[in-house]
C-alpha cells in the first residue's frame, strides 16, 4: 500500500470467513460503552478491518450503516499508524444514540490501545 493513500480498497478489508475466525480465535481486546474491538497480528504490511455489527444489538439497518460508515472513515484516516493487524469491530446498543464525535473519540482510543497491546503479541 502506498504511504500517502487514504483510500479503503478491498485489500484493507477482511473478506473471508476464515479471516474472521482467526481474529475471533485468540484476539487482543479493547472495549468501552460503544464498541468492542478484537485484533491480531497479520503477515501483511498493512492493517485490515472487519465489521460485525449485529442485528440483535442494532435493530435498524440505517443505524447499522451509520455506525459502519463512521468506523470505516476513522479506520481509513488512521490506517497508516496501525501497523499489520487484522481488526474486527463489534458495536453495542449505546452506539446508536451517540454523536459521531463520541464514536470517533472512542475509536481513536481503541486504535491506540490495540497498537500498544499488539506490539508484544505474535
């Protein structure tokens, strides 16, 4: 990936069920009232993002889509500082009513936490 690009191509996404299974197997976790993030190191030179926004937690599709857009946008901007991690984001009910700025601040804290915690993991 080029260092100056702020795009979100397919290479930066977890696409296959096996990719998600690897992350769910032995993750490094970070959680708060809005999100739970799971991460593992990958063998690539860039991070990848997966979204698992459950209908059971967030009933309406419009709310799920707003949350997904917020997460993707934040990831797109921070992708170059994340290193080589596979990350899965799970949203909680409280994320529905949260302002976008609060979601962004929450994600910023999670990215930082995961980078420091994954530095020691294999």
